[in-house]
């Protein structure tokens, strides 16, 4: 196995990890909601894609475009209806994290239950863009390359949005100092809802992309949420660039170990890297300590 | 003395006559309203996928068909008695499976209990079945420990063989192919780092050594692996004619998909659980031509064709081509055992399962030492069906497609 193969496989896997985690970092970093039902909102759009593609012959790319606003609207509504009362009650203090974990934990079972009733516990899978593409003499599946490109595109785009625009500055202000943001006239709750919805749009897009090449079932959401959480914490909560970097780092590490040492050790390397980052930089790669 | 004995005799005769008259009436009065059958299976959690593919459709179809015919024929009561189901979700956890099974037996007091999906959970509930004297018809459970377990568990029946049997049959079959000069002696093997994968890999490793094969690659990968490219690229460079993956459904899909993309086309490609699933057929269709896996079905058998039709009609999905047919046959065994005994008598039913000969969709089934081993060990996709190819001596066996044809994109 040559180096280009390894780099390419690492980059596509890393891109997938980063993409899975980006929505969560916005939701957790800005809205301060530890959304445990995150994985279910990744699987739900995968089912949407499955139904539209397999039963109605739609193009998965069209579903991807549809999923973005749909995911935003859904998660925005979840924030407004389910989470706003919690935010109000706790005054967005530390208690909010505990309460939101419990609330979204419940939501996890509701969404999962609905999917189980609708689709059963079976695995579902369809193929799209499962064709080889040659990159620098190495072969890679087009759908995985697409994931990497979307991850890079969304990561860079959102990074620019957050650092270069007024609304981005507002979002960052809420992320860094939610208590003081109102002093300069920022509506914290509206901004948090916006960030939460944005996270929803990202996770929905991710679900559609994942459905193109990974088999999924109604109960697989938790696995994705776990992976996302590791990447988010490694990258620094609320930091998109950190998310991208942490995802790629894990992807490269796993692929290197699988190629040159033993594929059985990928999980071990994953958690070793996670521990190392936590030991050296407890707030994550790009995180600021003691916010 | 004689008068006394005569009177006694008369009295006894009268009593006997009265009893004989009452006899047909009395049991009819005690006939149960229903035969209660319980199951605790995974509706959620990591086992839910396998359960929904192989277990739930068969359990439900079996009950539906019996009740449509009026119920189980209990001849001791002289009538048919419908089945009533008590169901729990074990959430894929073995603790929960044990708890729910115990509850079914002691609180719900069901008459029979059907087991969950997966080797680990079948083994976890085994002691509970044994303690309460319920027959355990373990189908979705492949363990090398089965021959030892049946010595301790007099109520346990294993229907899907042992890991070693699959591995030995596969390597033995490859040996035949090598002797015929159709493949070389290098094998590349990967397995999932979990019960089923580890068992089969260690058995295959041993068998490969005995038959003089060279293992060009022999590694494991963890559950939940989302990219097989590194493994496949590595295996591609090892110049092996045979690629074996003892995998679970999601990784089986991944390996097939990515092997196709990478243009990795060994002469023999064998993937694990999932190769036989309807999802696999739906996704890969003609591209799967020549892929091998454990299990297989004799599609030329009318009973099997009929079963596939009924399964499709009852659940809207096809059965899998590995455990589904065996699962249904095991339920037929239970049904016939109960009907032969003619009443809800678990000890007698268990004894009947142990020694009886039953007529099922797989043909006649008779357990040997509480195990059923007249199975297909290796199957292969040929013209859109997953036919049994090994043991090659079994009636209905198809000759293998070797070498595997190129991927059709």
C-alpha cells in the first residue's frame, strides 16, 4: 500500500468524522445544548434519502439540497419548543447542560421509536456514486470523495461566516460570553436557536451523505453521536476548524495504523489520541481554557 | 366374602363406567384458552437489525399461520387452541434478556419461550431456560461450546452448527478446489473482533494449517469500522487467490462495496453474516455474482420456494438465506412436538424435540445430541440466488462458480 493510498483513505475517513461532528460542535458550543439525540437526527435524514431514492427515484444530491433547510427548520423548532423552556428556567446557567442532556436523551428515544415503527430494526442501504475515481494514481470511491469535499467546503464556509461576518461575530460572542452578550444588544436566545438550527442543517446533510455508502439502521444513531462527541471535544467545543482538524487527525491515525500496524488497533489509537489531546490541551486543540 | 367382593366389583365397575363416560368431557373443560408463547427479543440496540431480518418475521408468521388454522392441535383436549403472544424488548442487552426471560417464565407464566437473536444473548439466557425447564431452540447462535453446553443444559437445542464446522467446511471446500488446480494456496483473511468473528477465524486458521494453506494476511478489525480501504488495499498486494472476511452485516456491505470500487476481485471472495440478507441482494444484485458466504438455500426445493412466498407476503420482506429457513424449521419442530404430545407438558415436549423426527421446509429434521447439523456451510450467489454449495455431497448442492467473475458495475 503506497503513501498516496493511505493519505487519500485517511482524508476521506477524516472528512467523514469531521462532517459528523460539525453540527454538534455548533449546537454544544453556541447553544450550550449537549444534544444526545444528535445521532437520531443523522439517521432520520438517511431514511428520508432511502425512501426518496429507492421508492421515488430521486437523486441523492437533490435530497441533500432538500435536507439542509429541512434539518434547519426541524432543529430550530426543537430548540424553540422543547429547549427554550429549559433555557428560561435555568437562566442559561450550568444547570442548562444537565437539563438539556435529560431532555434530549428523552428525545432520542422518541425519534428512535418513530423510526423503528416506520422502518423496523432492519439495516437499510442503497448505493450512489459508488464508482472509482483516480486521484494521483490512487483509487477512491466517488461518494467518499464527495464527503471530504463537502466537509472541507462546509468547514471553510462556516469558518469564514463566523469570522468574517457580523452575524458570525454575534454567534461567537454568544459562544464565548453568553452572560455578557445581551449587554451589547445581542438576543442570545435567538442566536442560540439559529446556531442550533444550523447544526441541524449540517447533521441532516451528513445523514444524507452517509446513507450513500454506509448501511444504517434505526438504532445506529448513538454510534455516530459518540464519534461526534469525541471529535468535538478533541477539536475544542464550538470550533469548526478544530472539528475539521480533529476529524482528519483521527482519520489519518486510523488509516495509518490499519495499513502499517494492525487494523485491530484502530479503536485503541483513536482513544489514545483522544486521551493525549485531553492531557496536553484539556480544552481541545483549538479550545480556550476557562471560558 | 363372595357377596362382598361381588358388590365391590359392581361398585368398581359402576365407578369405572362413570369415569369412562365423563372422560371425554372432563379434559375438554380444562383445555386452556390459549397456548401462551413469550419472547424477549431485540427491538432496539445493536441486535435489532439481525432480529428484524431473521427472527421477528418468522416468529410472527409462525403464530399467524397457526392461529389462522385455529391454533395448535392439542389432542389431549380434543381441540385446537390459539397461541397468545407475550413480547418484551431486551434492548440487545444480555442482562435485560435474562431478566425478561425470567419474567416470562415466573410472572407471566407463559407455556413456551422463544429465544433472542445472537450467540451471546442465547448463551446468556440458557441457564434460565434450564432452571425453569423450558426448551431452548437456539437458532441464531453459533458457538464452538455447543457440544459441551448440551451436556449441562438438557433443555437446550442448537440448530445452526458451530463456528468450527463452518470454518472447516469452507477450508475443506477450498482444499478440493486447490486439488483440482483452480486456486493457489495463499489465503488472505480478516475478521471482526467479536465473538462470531474470533471463533470462526481461529477455527479457519487451524484448518488452513492442517490443509497446508499459507495465510498471506490474517488480521482483525473492531466493531463499527467505517472504512475498509486500508485492509483491502493491503490484501490486494498480498497475491492471494482467496479472500475470507468473517464479518457482520454492516462490514459485509462495506467490504463488498469497497472491493468493487477498488477493483479487488480475488478468485474466491467469502464474506460473513449479511451476505445472505435481502438487503445485500437489493443493493448489489448482479454485481454479487460469485460472492460466497456462510449458509445457503436449496432453491430447487418446492417447500423452500413456498416458504419464500409466504414470508414475503407476511412481512413484506424476503427471508435471509442463512438462518431464516432454519429458524422457521425450528419453529415447525416445536409446533409438531407440542401437537404430538397433545398438551402443554414441557418435559414431554422437550423429550420429543430431543428424539423425534420432524417434517420441515428443510426436509426431515432429527436432532443428534441436541444439535442439528445437516446444514449448508457455504453458499454462493449465482444468477440472483444464494445457493448452498458445500457440503458438495448434500442433495441440492450446486457446483461453485470458480473463479469468481469480474465485478459488474
